[in-house]
């Protein structure tokens, strides 16, 4: 018997998590070790993560966390410090967050 592709509970259809692909956006918010949070165009290789056209997000300036500026772009209270191209080790990355690129 094969695994079901979706199920329905209380008239809501759910799909298998492994059947949904998250496509990374070119520009992403990257949370790094030691509390650094940056935003920029991401490039990845086995040995490094490059971040160009970016800024350090010094102050989020949100009421609803980092996801708020990922979706809606910087607020009037967000503090972005422009930064030159950066290269970090892949193991220093805590998470990548897609952004709505139209708002950045």
C-alpha cells in the first residue's frame, strides 16, 4: 500500500510535507551565530555562503518579529546598516528566511 498524498480533516485538505518544495528567494534574511542578522542576495557553495547587496539588520523595528519585515519589508523603525559583500561559513548560519523581494 502506498502512502497517501493528502488527507482531509474537518473539510480541510492537508498535504504531505515532503511533497511541498520551498523555493528560496534570491534575497533572504540570514540569522547567524552570535546574534547577527543580515539581509542580502544569497549565494551558496559547499564551503561558504556569500551575501551581497546587503545590510546588517541592527534593529528589527517590528511588532510581530522578523517574519513581519521578511514579508512587508523594513518598517520606519527598522535600522539597516549597509554592508559590503560578506562571506560566512555555512555552519555559522542559524536560519535562512525568504523575503518578499518586492518589498525590499
